[in-house]
C-alpha cells in the first residue's frame, strides 16, 4: 500500500487526507501548528493518524508522495528535507483531479478571482447544473470528490495551488490579470510568478477554452511566448473583440461561436471597472457552457458580492465602514480606493509580499486623509506614505485599528480596511482579519 503524507492540516490538507483514505492509501497528516478543532474531529472520524505542533521527519520522509498545503513555502525546512529525498510533492488540486471526471472551470488572477469564481458558480447554479465550488474558496475540492458527486466544478486557484499541479487539466481556464503579488515566494522575480499563473493552461486540448484579458499586458506578453492548442477567448474594455467579449459605450458585448449576448453596464449588480472585467469573464464562460441569455442577465443583475471584498459594514454618525480584508496586494487596494470618493481613513498593513506602493501614490494623495497601520512591522508603510499622509497611526489588533480610525474620521468620511498585505503576522487568514474588523465596527457606540 502506497503511503501518502499530507503537510498542513487546514481544510485542503484534511480534505486530501480523507480522499486518500477512501482510495486505500496509508495516510499520515503532519502540521507544524496546532490543528483546528473541526479539522481534528474530521481526522478522528476517518481514523486518520496525525501530529501537530511539529514535523517528525522519519514519519514524513518514508512517503511515496507528499501533498503540501499551499501555505507552506518552498524554503521551509521540512520541504527542503523532502526535496533532498526526491519525494514527489503535489497540491490537493492535483491529487483530487486524478479521481474527478467532472468538467472543470478554473479561475486565477492576481485580483478578482474570488468574485469571478463566485459569479460563475452562481450562474451555473441558476442554470440548474449540478456544480461544486472549491479551490481557494468553498469546501475542500478533495473532500467533495471523496464524499459528493458533481458534474461540474468551479475552482478558484492561487499561484501556490498551481505550483503543485502537473497532470491536472482545466476544461475552461480563466486568467483575469497578472500584477505583482507574492513575489517573496517567487524569488522576487515577476517571471516566476507569471509562469506559475500560466500553469492553469497546461495540458489543455484544442476543444478546451482559455479566457483572458487582452488589456493585461503581462498576460498578453506571455501568451505571445507560448503555444496553446485551446480556443482563446479574450475580453477587453479598450478594444473590440470579434470573439470573446468587450465593453464600450456603456454596453457589454459577448460573442462565442456565433452565440451573442448584450447587456447595459449599468444593469450589472457589481459596478466599477474591475467588476466589468469580472462580469465579462463570467459571461464568456456562461456562453461556452451554453447557458441562456435570460439566465446570464438575471444572474449578473442579482449577484451579491462576497464577504471581505469591498463589503459594506455599517454607517455610524455619517462615517461609512468598508471591509476589503481580501485586498491583500497593491492592485486590489487600488481598486478599492478607486471606488471611493475623497476623505478616506485607510487601514493597511500585515505581511508585506514585496509590495511596490508607488502605483497607489496618486490615489492616496487625492483621497486618503489618515493611515492606520495594522501589522507587526509597519516601517515600509511609513517610508512609502509618510510624506503624503498627514496622520499615520500604528496598531496591532483590529479593535484598536477601528477605534483609531473612528476617532480620526468625521461625518462623510469612509473607513476602509484594504490591507495591501497578507494577514499572517497577526491573524490566521484574511477572513479572520475581516471578521474581527466587522466585529469591532459593530461594537462601536
């Protein structure tokens, strides 16, 4: 019996462990941290041995294959030891894909992938299809493959998940955009990050579809360097596309294999330039899937945005609070600021991923009146914005950050949590950061 070791006991790791168990493998789970209560219960229920609070190398290095959590970096000592032994290392997505015969729609991008994934899932559900939601969102893909049966999966894929994928194939692949992000994990080389994103297209066949933004120079530049057999369907707000989609003069035009769809942009439930891109990618996917124009229109008009992405929390004494905790890079925060009028109290900070903040300078000068730093080390934020923001405050928990922002704000102002950084210095993940932010906002008197 082949032995599989799972490193990391988060949702993806535990899901992979359950799938491996159902397929007859000898399974062992190892986590450097304390395993959560829910995950522990699942491991016990499936009688899967595990360890927490450290890695026992002897129990790891006799594995036939390693399934690694996307959060574990390549330079982690345990991964270095595994590499020396030449043990194959794959992702949960790669492993689950071996046992999944469904049609897979896969979405990646530096920004907008969760929103776009959610819209596509919403569209397919509204069309009555038997569809699962997984990847970087929803329940573990592997756990669903082990315990459920879907005809389709909509998978949000991060670059870290794509790094561990080799034989996996998407039927429909979407790259929304590629802007600098996670460069600390890619040797601070943009080319390495771009290559990781384009792994979503590997193994695609001539009958498969690749949906991409033709306005994104990085995507188009790399696309010109590689050969793809699949059908290419671009979307744009800057030029007309004969096939794919474009948005001009207040209207979206979609054309896939002669099937057309048109919609006024002001009918979209999600407004803003970035959401027009997201909606076009979703609409192209829907037309590829032969979903009716009626369902597409109703879905794009009624879709509600996801939690922690430009999420309205409350208005108190004329001060509006917005939770954009999922804004973990410069581009995402640019979009969040661009949607707001002037007089913004901006809460930012966390684990810097090699950010270049210069893209934000013009918007910050125009709109931000105070910066509340929420992180362990805020020096880079001070260095980048100290000369353009009159007030900068340091905090180390969500409650203090909200109180500081509230005291700095006046009626008509907006308090925006859009961190530009990962959450791991103070929080388990961006969800916890956003949840604690909302809790603190709702407790304000």
